[in-house]
C-alpha cells in the first residue's frame, strides 16, 4: 500500500499530524477522515480518534505523503496520509 514518501523540502511544523489535526488517510479499503483528539474526547461514531490509541500514536508527527504502519488487533495496517486540515 505504501509506495513512497514525499517529505523532501518540508520543514514547517504546521503540516505535521498532532492532537487537533483533521486527517485524511488512504488504505486498502479507501479513504477515511477523522480528527486526532485527547483520550477523553475519542468517539468512533463522530470520527474522533484518540491520540493515545495505537492508530493515533502511529500518525502523530507524520506529514502528507507519509506512509504509516502500525499494529492493529487484526495485524499490521498501512495507511498513507493524504491531507491535513
């Protein structure tokens, strides 16, 4: 799924996934959009992923174009960060 990374020339911290970021990712099943939030605000039905979850932890610090791999209950998952907003 993850072919490459497009980090060349990116130095701004404004384009880094952090708590509060609205993130669009692409995986084998398509695209997903959600917000990274503190644990107490997490709500899967409202597309709010906890920053303390394996998924949230894996995404923190990454940029658009980055391939992110993490361990989920079903195995290793690969997603590509498509957009931040």
